C-alpha cells in the first residue's frame, strides 16, 4: 500500500467521532455502465463533491433505501450533519442541518422551493432519485438557507422499461403495525419516457409519556409538585401518486412534466391525567382529546430545456400546488372530583396554495467561464377559517370565536453567476442574488399588516486542488443568507392550551416578524484516494441579525402567551468531519466491509440573552453516526448504523429555558438478493429504544416552575420484499 493512503486510513480511525451515509456521485455522465445488482461500475464518472466548485454532497436512491425506510424523513436522519427532532405524537420531526434548528435549513425539491402546502411526509425513498446537501449558499438557489440546503431531486423516467412492487410489513415493539406497498413503473419510448410511483401506507402509533412538574419560591422553598401521564394513539393513512413524463421535442429541446398527489387521514386520541401532590389543583385534572386531520395535496411542475449554439442553453419552468386541510378537535375535561369541567369543539378549514416560475440562461465563455443568468418568482397564500366553542361548566366564562385569517408571501429573485476555471488546480464561483420578499397578513381580528424586505446576497466559493483529483482539496465559501418567517408564524391565530401556565402557554403568531439576515464563511479540507478512502473536515461561522425566538408574556386575563419575536443578533459556529474507508485498505484479507462516519459540533451565542446556555433555539450541540456495510457474498449483504445526538439546556430568554436529553439509536439491516432479481430486506430501527427526555423551565422574580417529560421509546422492525414484475 502506498504510504499516503495508509496515513489517511489511520487518520480515519482516530477521527473525532462517527456518522453515517456514504457520499455518492451525482449528475453522473458515464461512458459505460455495468449493473451488478446494487453495484454500478462506471467510467469517466463525475463526482460532484470532488469536481464542483460549489460544494455539494450527493446521495443516490440506493443510499436512501439501504435500511428499508418507508418515509424520506427516516432516511435523511442518517446523512451527514442532518438531525431530526422529536415529533409530536404521530407526526414527523423537524429536519435540521449543522445542529442549528429546523428553521435555518432550506428544503428544496428539484432545486426550487416547493409550492405552499408541500409536506415532506408525502415523499418516500422510491420517489427520490438523489438528495444533495449544500452547506454554503449559491446564487441560483434561494438564499433562505443560513444552515444550508437539502435539495431533493425527484426520480424521473428511467432509461429502460420496468415494473417493481415493494411490500412492507412492519411493526413496533409496543405492538403497532406499519404496513405499506408501492409500485414503480417506467417505460422508455423513442421520444419520451414516463414513470409512476404509487404508494399506500398506514402508520399506527402509540406514545406514552410521564411528566413531573415542580415549582419553588424565590427563596427556594418548593411550592408545586405534580405528576402526569399521557397516552396518545392513532394512525396516519396515506395514498400517493407521483407521475413523471419526459418528452424529447426535438434534437435540442426537452420537456419534463412532474406531479405529486396525496390523500392522507390522521386520527389521534390522547388521554392525559394530572395528580397534584403540592400546590394549587389544576382546573382540569384529566382530559381526553380527539384530533382528526384530513389533507388533500396536489403539486405539479413543468420544465422546458433547450440547447443553443456554442454551448449555451436556456430553461424555464412553472410550478403550482397546494393543499386543503380539514381539522376537527374535541376535548373533554374533568376536575379533581371527576365532574365535567371542560368541553371544547374546534373546527377549521385551511387552504394553502402557491404558484411560481423560474428559468435561466447558461453559456460557456471559452474554456474558463461558465455563465448563468436567471430568475425565480412565486406567490404563496394561506387562508385559515376556524370556529371554536369552549364550555367551562360554570367554572369560568364560556367562550366562542369565529376567526378568519389570510397571509401571503410574494418573492422575486434575479441572479447571476460565473464559474471560473483559473487553472487546472484552482477554480472560483462568483455570484450575486437579489431577492425581494413581500408579506401580507389580514384577518377579522386584527388590522392588515404589510411588509417588504429586500436582500442582496453576494456569494464567493473557491476550490483549490494542489494534488489533483485524488489529492488534497481546499474549499472557501463566503456568502449572505437569510431566514424568512413562515406563513403560519405570520398569522395571529390563537392556539389555546388546557391548564394554561408558564410551562404550557397559549400560542399566537406575529405578523410583524422580519427575516433573519446572516453573513457567513465556510472552510473545508477534503481528501480522497483511488482506494476508496475519504476524509473531509471543515468549519463554518455565521453572524445572524434579528434572531427569532419565542417570547412569553402574561395577558390582562392572567393567561400566558408564547409568540415569536425578532430579538438581538447571534453568532453560530461549528466543526464538521465525515469520511469512510474499505476495511481492505487496512487488512489485506479483510471482508468486504465499508466503514463510514461523520460528526458535527455546533456552538452559538445570542447577544441579548444572558448566559450561560444562551444558544440558538433547538440547537443540537453534537451529533455523530458511525456505520458499516458488509457485502457478504453475491446475494447477501448487511449493515449497521449507530447515531448519537446530544441534549442539554438552551436559554431562550432571560426567563425561559428549554431542556432536551441525549438520544442514541442503533439500526440494522440484512439484504438477500434472490436469483430472479427479487430482494428481501430485513431491518430494525432504534433497537436501543432509549426513552426521550424534554422539558421547559420558567424563572422570574416570583420563583421557578419546571416541567420535565419522559417519553417511552420503541423499536421498529420491518420486512420488505421488492419484486420485479418485468
């Protein structure tokens, strides 16, 4: 073995922490391909991470389907730098990059903002061709990406005919079933190709939590002690269709049409019981909640691409979509004596829709410049109508409301970029993007609010490869990005809570929210070799203006309210490492095992919140995964993945703290390829089944109140059969 790869292999073994997901090639341009089941041997292959000046990490469908996940969210959590938060019962967790919280991560579909109403829960790994992670901004994509961008590229028409059926039988260790079935169809014709992915699924769930609430006076004397039990069970049923049609209009013009439709039905029943050991009794000692959410979602887009003379090209696209949501909520409470104390009936109708267009002109100027000019425009609108009636059985005045809300966001962006090949070892990416955001909020309970914001985002990225493609690579990125408020956060719709108090406040949106603006720098060192070794390390720094955090205040009626507000500035920084190597690099007679790892360490400090622990909201300070894939023989393969996510305390304001426990997960899979190209995949997720802790603490001049929750975890077991039909 040459001395340099051996040193690199040793460095991989002692690198600071583990993680998951193998980097694979995107936008592959091949001169020849031989399919060997899951292995694809390619020549003259383009490696996006190695070759592109604008850094990106790419994962193909095989990497996403490796563990047999039935939702894309479950597959994403194993990719470098991605964490998925603890969700509400029966829902998906928030996706975040670099531990910075979900709101700082931009999620795109086919390089564009998905239309309003898009739900990532509607995507399965079968619908996705690849996932790209971009840690630094680029001019041709929205700048709403302070932490980075996750670009989901949907699967298109395949180069050959095929039909495949996938059946999944899954269950959890607490006795819930999660069956699903999907059908993939593709056809290739002379001047067109079409594909269809149809999926039906049912995910049952059971969530059990215990909680402890304790309070004390300013002198440290305990004055509150309560315990509670929560049991939430239900299911989500969904049927989705994702068609694609690629048309070759002539020798230089193509048209792609894509769509995605989903119908889902969500039902949840929640029982909560409180016991007061010390302090005042809660108004509602037990309560039963019934939730029903029916969602109909439809998305579509068209993309026209034409090649021009002298290496130029033009493309344009339109997209439209939205969803219709019907929400029904019923709640029945009883006091400590078992007498009725609460009956709430809430019905709401939500309509979200959006339209947009985008396009660009590209041109190669000689051998050194790759120019691009483009635009993006979109309009997203959210209309919400809610009818609510609450009866307190004489313990408090009854209340009723009939509210309507309307919010919209208009965007217009123009950009220009140039990829410059200064020499064989050095290239630059220069770009600028001007983006205008216009938000409007209106409703029958408040005056209309209108805001305009303009953001200019210059971008510079540099790639230096002093040792060639298989040597060291050094990257530098400078850029400006932002985080725009979501449509939901702009609507002052009140969400009332049962047993309102500082640790369980009502919530309301804020139409006056402004975008957060960030200036940042990224540095990276990358190393690879022809023997399959990879080691990549880097860091980032962001200076963020107007950080949005949740403020808590008490109204004149004594109820506590939580609302998002723009606060002071913040600084966020971190270190990242990922890599992998075949075990054969270390031992000549080693089995065919590939090792992979990644880790992220994140820090942040919010200026106008006193320390310690004055981090950005929802920050994950440390996350890591180590994984191994073993190709046992031509038919059998398997693997394991272990993930770690740190917990800790975050001080949101001077008076409010969020608490989270450490999370650890172990996943296993085993794949058997039969002689007729069918595959049987057995997998297990979250085998450690460690309970999940969370909580809140409120501290003021009168004392403190702390709520600690512990959720019982469960493992998931799956048997997945993939059957080729032709």
